[in-house]
C-alpha cells in the first residue's frame, strides 16, 4: 500500500475519531443528565413515582420517556435559573479554593492543547484547508470539554446522592426515634462517619451545614442553604424537612422513612429508564464505527481498481 493510501486511511480514522469525540463532548454528557433534570423538576407533574414507573415499564420503545422529557422541558422554561460557575462547582463537589484553581487551570489548558492538536492532525491528514478548519474546531472542543467534565461530575454526584440519601435518612430517623433532637442527631451521624472514615456526598453536605452553624447561622438556615445549593431536589426536600423540625419540633421519624422509600423508588425508576435507553443510545456510536470500517474497505478497493487500470 503506497503512501497516499496510508494518508487517506489515516485521515479517515482521524475524522471518525474526531466525530466520536464531538459526540461524547457535546451530546453524551447531556443525555446522562437528562433524567436528573426530569426528576429534579418535580414528579408531581406526572403523578406518583409508582405511576411514572408503570408508564415507563409499559413502553419499551422509550416514547413515553421522551414525551415526559419534553413536557418537563416546557414546564421548566419559566422556572429556569441561570447557575453561576460557583454554583456548578458546589454541585460538582469542588469546594476548596485549591480544587477550583486546578479546574480553572484545566479550563485554560484544554483549549490551548486541543486547538493546535486538532489543527495539526487535520493539516497532516487532510490538507491545509482542513487544517485551518481545525483551529475553530479544536477551540470549540477545548472550551466545551471542561464544561462536559463538570456536567459529568454533577451527574455522577447526583447519582451518589440518590444512593446514599436513603441510608443517611434512615440513620437520622433512628436517632430521632431515640428522642434525639435534629442538631445532636446530625452531629452523631457526622461523628460516626469520621470514626469510620466513611464519608459520602450526603454526610459531606451535612458537615458543610455544620460549618455554617459554627459560623453563627441557625441550623434551619444552614440546612436550607446547603439544600438549595446542592441542586438536587430530593436532598433539598429532605434538608427542608429537617430544617422545619429543627425550628418547630415535632415527630418526623415516619415522614423520614417515607422520604427514604420515595428516594429509593426514584433511583430504581432512573435505573430502569437507563436500561431501556441503552439499546437506543448504542445505535449511533455502533453505526459510526461501522461506517468508518466500510469507508476504509471501499477506499482500499478503489485504490486497487485504480492500480489495475
């Protein structure tokens, strides 16, 4: 195989790889967080959790899921609040100034690295004109990549909250049923996590609420503030309920248990929806890879036919 054929095949492989990277950076992270946005907008718009799960189970094609997503997007248009970079950092678990500086450094390095890399790759494989096109393409990829990484961290943290929130709520419910107030009960949960070195995203946020309390803020305001900044509807509802009990008192062990069961049901619903969407989401990448191999084979056949003449 001569040098021209090698360059053409290498260019096609690079082009297919770039298309795959663009798909991952611009579309995959948004699909991962779709159900989180659907869930965070309020399940009351679609009925109970059991009804929503039945709708998804009775529709293996995923049409019902897409319909619910469209309805939710319309309902959130009037409620959409633009998040600042600090809010996104908080939702992603980037709390300290050092971690924020490291991520800001990544935001600067990614465009600086990807812009010349993509441009040189396209210039070497497809010519100078496409090499110039690689400059804005690499710049766009470099600007989008840190945001996609941040969105993935937020989505992964939302999944962790759904997993750990029922466990922490049950611990709090046990403490409340033992006649402990909310404040000492939360302190005990954090102390147990410190002793076992088993902190999770929920206990980490509770500890942030305790830091606010130590700075002079009331427990109610601290829980409400942390719940709002977390960006997770279930965690917000749980912390608001705890804040109200901390302010007004009352029996809440039964309500906490019901809340833990509801969060567990929502997590199961999310997992069911992801399983049903796996086949549809895999169609695009598989077709892209198949198309790349077909193009490579056709180019090889074309070169052989050209040599024959």
